[in-house]
């Protein structure tokens, strides 16, 4: 092992050439999982903010607020719910971003630090499966938009048997192709798509305002649409609905709160990643939540019924040009979200299983296959299934992971990481017990336990409805207690200085 394994510049670290040369033959190393060099960390505040604008402006984001209104919540309550949830999830996201930027490591390698080289497979695959579900949901929306475009341009296409399934698989192929081409293509797509999406969103608000105005509704009436008490009571009451919605909104980006190192490892500095996320995530989600809530609240005035599904709203527009532009906007929004948020993480996670056999590109192809097998059309059958079923359930599994990572990086490892050891397997300091940190596994299981039981035991339903927050806190506390007795040698400040070539 070379005496000097990592070098530092302005608080950012990279492996030395000697360390990289030693790791080439390691079964835990390949070029896709390798830490980024300082020269590869080129993403500015704008790049990261536009990444979040591109990922946030999508149909599932729209349906966060619109589904809450469909369940009886008032316009402003739905917007506040989304905004608050995204401010809360930004906390673990920013904390987990730090390691990616400082050391240039992707999520599966970051997970090795806490769970061990073999143990990291479980959280990586759990994240990958959920991402595949989201990937399928986004492709389902995008395929519907492509179907709308073809019907507008070629009206007879509406009568083609299986026409929607054809556009679904065409859009699926487009997503896989762009994801296959890597991070620089994603950065370009996000940067170019962000301003286009902003213009199209504004156009939709103007259209809804004009149509509702023609029906006698003012902007003030639309914004002040009150709660539907009957619907709220049917869904457990105002408090249960608000808390369930809040958990759903936190959970919505719980996946990225884990694998954010996949992107923050390309940031030029900690300031760039911090500001980019602060400017890009909560502001865009709040603005888009307002758009979803406003347009949904306007639909009763326009159509005589509440339409929370944006694809149905698009199909109801009687202007072919507006319908066409709206569909194009959905396609751009879906692409900018899906590839970055739902294909990069599972591709890296799958590559982590066997770095010498599975590349990032192979991981993209496998993710694409799982996106279809997850049957997204089933996950979107009802607003309740979306808010309480899909979002509420997987948050129970991901919440503990975020808490464990934060506790480990900041309190156990004290932000000091021996990057080379993350790729060395049993020779490295993060091998734990046969490649698995059993304490982390116990903390993960312990964090999931109460919320999971709440899915089946009515008396514990509160824990299930607020599963992400509760599982996060329980797992974090449990991990800290368990790791107090850990005897594995972790890197100290003195060791880091000794290893670092200045």
C-alpha cells in the first residue's frame, strides 16, 4: 500500500495515481464506481440547481399537491404541505451530499463505509428497486404524452390497437438510450431543459386562469378553494391527511437523500453543491406544487369536476396547439427527472454487486427492464394508493438508511474517510465482520420495525403514517448506541494527515 493514498486541494480529496494503480485489480473497483478526480468536479451552482429544477418539474411532483386536493385538502394547505416536506428532506440530503463532494465517491461506495463492502449491496439494491418503480411511473406518464402528440398530429392513431403501449415502449427506449450515454449528457439535458420547463409551466397557469375566468372564477377564488371536509373525513380527518401528505412529500425525495453522492461528487465545491440544492429543490417544488394545486383547483370551474391527473387535464384541452405544447412539456419534464433521479442510482447500485462484470451501462439496461416489471400503471390507480401506498410504504425502508449514514459519517467517522480502503475489500479498514457491519443491519431493521407493524396493527397506525421521520430518528439513535462498542479502526485526523499528500 502506498504511503500517500489521497491528496487534497481546497478541502476536496482525490486518490493519488499510485493508489488508483493499486486498485485496478480489486474486485470492488471499476471506472464507473471510481472516485472522481478534482478535474472531473466541474458542476457549478447553476448546474446543480438546474439539475433540481429538471428533476422537480415532473408529473409525479404535480400530483403531490393535486392528489392532496383530490383527497379533500385546501389549495394553500396542499402547497404548504409540499413546501414544508421538501424543506425537511433537504436536511438529510445536504448532510449526505458532503461526502460525495469531499471525496468524490458514488452512493454504493459511500454505503460501503457504513455497511461494509458486502453489506452495502442490500441498501444499494433497495434503493435500486424503488428507483425502478419511479422510473416506470415516469415512463408511463411520458408514454401517455407521446401518445397525445401522435393523436394530435395523426388523429387516426387514436384507433390503433395498443397505441398507448406502443408509445410507452418507444419512450422507454428513449430513456434507456439517454441514460446509457452517461453523466455529461444528463448535465447538458438538465441545463437546457430547465428554462423551457419554466416557460411551459407559466403557460399552463395562464391557460387555466383564462378558462376559469371565462366560467366566472377569479384568481382569488381559485387560490382560496377551501378544504372538502367530507373528503378529508373519509381519509382519516384533516390532521391525518396533512401528516400523511407531509410524510409522502418527505419520502418523495428520500431516494435522492440517499444517493445524492452520485451527483454531488461532480460538484466544484461544497458551496456549489449546497447552494445549488438550496436554490433548486425547495423553491422549485414549492412553485410546482402551487401550479399543481392551482390548476387542480381551477378544473371544477372549467370542466365541472376535479381533475388531479395532469395527463387527463392535458387530454381535456380543446386546442390542438396547446395540447401539443403541453405534451412536449411533459416529455421534457419526464426525461429531465427520470434519467437523473431514477436511472443513475440503480445503475451504480447494480454495478456495485459485481464491479468487474456489471458496468454502469449494463446497470442502465437492467434498470430499464425492472421499470417495466414494476407495473407502474398499478402504482398510480388512485390518489390514495399513490400518497399512502407507494410513497408511504417505501419511506419506511429508506428513512432508517438516511439516519444511519448521517450518524456514521458525522458522529462515528467524523467526516474522515480512507477512500482507498473502500475499494480494498478484506484488506481495508471497513471490512467489519466478513464484509458486513451487523450493527448497521440491526439499526436498519430496528428503525423499520414500528412503522412496518403499523401497516398491519391499527393501534400502531400513527407510526406507519409518519414512517419516514420515525424510522429515521430511531435508526440514527440505535446506530450511535450500537457503534459505541465497535472496535474496528477508523481513520483519525492524524492518520488522514499522514496519508494525504499536500
